[in-house]
């Protein structure tokens, strides 16, 4: 069920708020009503767009006893919040105290704010209640067990709950057959809530805090009986019109276009992990990977005009973008011949491994060295490294025809790297091609196919038959750049 409220008046800034329904239909509907009739909304109706969204939630009728499982509730809340985010809403309202025990977990995975109902209540209490006052709390067994109110109020106030007998009657009045949650707002259920309030007053409570959103449904009746109980839906509605709804951004997420080739993808991910200075699991970088080996061969397209991989690469990048990637890495040198035509159609940047590699070489060795390139014939023919090097003032040397054939055999041959080999013939062929480039004058060799670092390591001083040469692994450079981006991202809470 979806309910919308929107004014036809036009203002310059529209605030779009989503309300998660289904966790308590009547209480959610009451919040929607109080939001629509709040002073801020009535004074500037054209500014607000509200959407109350309710889907079937199988555990909605289960009582929130102390051992209640939150798993289904968490997933339900996340899915509804995510739909609001994808629809361009500014913030989400979550009218359920039990769900606010895990609100922070949900917020970590979203790019829009889930407005904190406990923050709304805390702010209101700080304005109307003197410190050290005894506060009574009407809450479910689950919320009591979680200590939600202690975390927010115990520092400045004394917290009391109904006695066991009154608490048991309260749970039945809220969640039992013909209870308040089912719309029975008078008679026995109301009397049970009133008796719970009297239990709190007997313990010295002068103000009753709501820990159940359903309490708002009977709040007026309790107030008529002289109970100083707060209306959480009214408080939350007023809070929502004041908050900007700008959350802390979710942690940096790296998207990886994988499968080009499969082993190189795993190698790249390992390098990101290995080079991230993390002290525990949670300090590593989030990564979302689509391992898509069905992307047509890049070299075959460049050399023999076989199937164009652009569409498959673009579709993969769009899926990574939709998954929340802040940047995309492609651990395939040859694939970078297609990056320029894809990038203009994406909202997030592709980290250009070739450009980063050339810039790293200039910073490390200066612009005076000749650079040898060990790469697929597709990469060589596309001139992508040559163009990047030319802009940086470097000269690229490539192997002669016979040696280039060795490189291709080392990568694609029956005993080549793509076939799963990293020793034997493929390594011997690469070393011969590397020695050939050294003899041509190369002082630095780019391992310009992501399979090559599976055989030869990134090394600043590698000995080959009397030649000392630096081996530069672009996937290592790419990993280091992605780590740097994560460190600089506004969502980063520490230096990685």
C-alpha cells in the first residue's frame, strides 16, 4: 500500500520524506496524519512530498518479547528504505522503536538519512523536562531488554519501568487479541496502559516517555486522565520538518569489473587487501565485483574485429554503479582501449590504470627512461599506453615481431597464463621478451597485461642476464590508487 500527500503549490525546494509502514499500520498512519497537519507543513505545503509505503511483513503480529528476532524486520526496513533512496527521496521516517535498536546498522548501508526517532525524543525532553527528573517508560519487553532508553537518557535522568504485573498486562493490551495494535483503543486495553502509567507514577515518574508508537493512539485519552505522557508521533513529525536529512555518506565502495581475466581479478583484489593498512576486518575497503568472463575478448576485437566488448563492459559498469560503487576499477590493460567511450555515459569514474601507471613511473623514475611494454598485441596495437606515455613525455618500446609472438603465447598458449600456468614455458618466454626489451634500452618494464604479474612480481630492481630493470605492475598501481581514493573519500572516518 502506498499513500501520497503532496501540495500543488510550487516552491523552490521540495523535501521528499518516505514513511516506512507495515510495522504497526495504525501507528504509522497516525504519524502520517500528524506529519501532514504539522505547523511547518501547513505553513509551506508546497515544500513537502510525503510517501507512506507499506508492504506485507510476515512478523508484524509477533509480540516484541525480550527474545524477539529482528532479522526479518531488519530486512523489511532495509528494503523499503532502499526503495525510497532509489526513488530520490531525501530522508526516511521509521515509526517503530524496536527498529530503532538497529537504525544505525541500516543507515550504514544507505545514502539517505533514516531520521532518528530517539534523537527527536531526546531533543524534545531536553527542552521540556528538568535534568534529574524521574522518567517513566512505556515500552515493549524487547526495547526494555535492549536498553535503548538507558543509552539516551540515563546520563541525565532516572529511568523507571512498570512493575512486572503491569508490564505483562501492558504487553497483552498492545499485542494481544483485540489489543491496541488491532485498533481496540478503549476498554480493557486502554485501562491496562493506564495502570502501567500509574505504576510509573508510583515510582516517582512525573513524565511518561513512549517506547511504543502505538501509545500515540491513546495518548489524548491518557492525558485527559492526568497522565503526563508524550506523543511520539507528534514529536517525530515536528522533528522531521526541522531536520535537513543529510546523512553521513556510506563508506567508500570500490566497483570491480572482473572476469577480464578471472585470475587477474582475484589477484587485483588480493593486492587491494594486502596494501590497505587495516588493523581489523572492518577497516578494509568495501568492494562490489561482477566477475563476468563472458565479456568478449578485447584483444580479438582489436586485432581481428571480432565481437565488440563495449556493450558488455558498459552494462557491467552500470550494474556496479547501481550497486553503489564510488569508483570502478578494471584490472585489464587491453580493456582500457574501450574506457574512453564508456566513461562519458557513467556517473562514477573509472580509475584509469594506464594513466596511473605512467604517472607513477614519472614520479618514481623521472621522464628520462625508455619504457618497455610487455602486453597483448591488442594493447600494443591500440596505442593506449603509447598515448598515455606521450602525454607524460615518455618513450614506449615494444618487442619485435618474434618476441611479441612469445608474449602472446605466454598469455594465450596451451601452457599459458590464461590456461592456469605460472611456471615453465610461459615464464621462460616472458623472460626472453623482457631481456630483448632491456637490450633495446628499456630501464623500466611495464607488465602491461594483468596476467603477467601472476608470473613476474612488481620489483624496482630485477636482474635478467646482466640487466637490471624495474618491473612495474599496473594492477599494484591501480590498487594503490583505489586505496588512496578511499582514504580521501568524505565518508572515510580515519586514515586507512
